[in-house]
């Protein structure tokens, strides 16, 4: 039992029965015996945890052996990798809850893989972790984790192709979060370097992401022609490989650029396609994103009722998923619709803006916070 307790101490924040058996060789009868002796606590259906006193004792006197630590890392990062498609589908909320319950184990597993240079494990888990951070609004943690991981994996001299690929994917995710925090120039420069490196590899599946996010950043800087070229490259590659989720989000980005160019009918058509595709996939965040952009376009077209309907649907969707960031974006855009309808709607517009601002600030989203403060300024002047 002492050996098992030492192995169970590798877990952080609880564990499932399956994890205990796979990582610590603790089957259900043994776990039940430890529960009966109050050494292990049953915290919820299918989840267990060590008593605090037992955890402290195990950490000091029964440290987990290196093999257990590596099994723990492999188990959680492979589990996370297996959730990628489900995380982008109709069971997104369920998956987010599951990952949130084990996020302490995931963080520990990730750090172990960084220290042991587990490139395959890190690559497999990188997008699900990225999307978890995005969906939960953990922008600051995402920026920190991907930046630190890429730096830790850098080696002097000429890296092997696998190293270049993995570091390129990590830096692509980092660049997106850096952009979200307002580090626009730095993110742009990083993505240009990543694309150059990835284009030199025979296997460069990450390029679709890198092109797409550089296109997004260029569009935010008004460089629409170059942005569309990159998004078209990303779209072509995604369609060729049957990546329906990537096609949908890239179409949404293209619609966003046509909106900025003032080609509103074309934007509405693209965004309606993105909305339909995202609904077919079942990804609530992608549905929300498409509704948000479509609502903004309807506003510019003067279709206020349709615009408000898009954003109200978006708010309801975000609230049902406990997606605070999605709610913030929808409130921001609903505020713009209300503001456009004149002084009689100004109090409701202000309420929507302030609700969005509170969440942006909570999530350290500097880029959108600055944009919203400009809206508040114009509302005050009116």
C-alpha cells in the first residue's frame, strides 16, 4: 500500500479510477481498500483524491519513481490529444468540464513532457490545450505556457525536422495569444519566421494554422490583400485535407475581411456559410463566432433586427455554455447595435458595453478592451 500511495501522490487535484489503474497500478479493489482506511477520499462519482495529510506524507517520504511520473505525463497528454475532435463538436461543454477537472494533472503532465523533451506528446496535446485556453478565456496562461515551452525546447545548432515542426506549432499558438494581449508586431514577426521554417519541411501540416493566424493579424492591421492571400492558402489546404473545422473558421475570417473592406453582401454570404458549417460541426464557440460576425455585418447593412437577433442568440449560447468570453463579445456587439439605434437605446448600450468590459479585463484581453473603450468614448460624446 505504501508503494501505491507513493505512486498516487503523482496526481494533482484528484484522479479517476482509470487514471489510477493506468498510472499507479491501483485497481478498484485496492482503491476501495484505501478509501475504507481513509487514506484515499472519494470526491465524486469516479474520482478520488489523497487525504491532505496522506499527500504530504507521501510527497516527503514516498516520492513517485521516475517511471510513474512519465506514465502520468503520457496518460494525460494522450488523453488530451484524443479529445481534439470532440472538443470541436457538440460535446464541447462536456469535454471542457472534464479537462477543467484534470487541468492540474494536465499542467503537471505538460511540464514533465517539456523537461523530458516528449515532442510527440506535446505536439498531440498542443491544439486541445490551446483550444481549452481559448474557450475558457485563459489568454494569459496560454501565452505564458506556449512561450515558455517553445523556449525550453530550443536547442543550439540545427534542429531536427520534428523539433522545427513542434516548436513551430507551439509558436503559432503563442503568437495568437500574444496578439490577443496586444503584442501585435511581435506576434506578426514570430509567425513570419515560423512560416519560413515550416515551409522548408516535407511534413508541414501546421502551416494551415500559421497562415490563418498571420492572416488574422495582418487584417487587424489593415493589410487586407496579404491577409486574404494567406487565408486563401489556408482554406485550400484545409479543404484538400478534409478539415471541415478549419474550413469553417477560415471562411469566417475571410468574411470578416470582406466586412472590413466594405463588401458587405459578400461578407454576409461567407459568414452565413461559416455559420451553417459550424452548426453542422456542432462547435458552440465556432457557432458563436459566426453569429457574432454575421450580426455585425447585418448591422452595417442596416438590418438592425436581424443583427440584434444574432447577438441575442450568441449571448444565450455563451450563457448556456458558461462561456464568459463569448458572452463578452456578444454583449460588445449588441451594445453597438443598440448604440446605432439612437439616444433612446443609449442606457441599454452602456449596460452591454460595461458587461463586456468587465469580462475582457478579467481575461487580460487588451486588444478587445481597447476597442470597447473607443465605443464607450463615442457613446459618451453622443
